[in-house]
């Protein structure tokens, strides 16, 4: 039974949409799957694709944490998080 549950959990994708404060930049939202950046919106330049957002540091009103070598190594974006949306896909 436990092995079946572990196998099922591998197929569940935790998806989050991180909204950033608008200071005139092209990046307003990050789409994450299991903590990994898979899309940038509204302009997808690909700079942060493949980077990680540590969920233990993610809070509304605080700068968005980011790990995306070689651009940012365990640092923060200069924009605060305004909203976090969560959903689960199977």
C-alpha cells in the first residue's frame, strides 16, 4: 500500500503562480512546478527558467527568493511577492 502511494505522489505536480509587484519590469509572474520555474509572464525571456524558488522562504510582502545560477545564487529578486496561487495537477 505504501509503495502505491509513493508512486502516485511522483505523478502529482504542485503548481504555484507567484505574482510580483509591478515596478515597470517585464516580469510580473513566475509559474512554478514543484518549486522549479517553468514559465515567466507576461514576457517569457527565459532568464529564470529552470531556477528554483525555495518555498520555505516565500512570503507575501517580501522579496522573492531565487536560486538560478549563474544569474542569482541563493539570493532574491528585487520585487516583492504580492500574491501566491496554488493548484495541484495530476
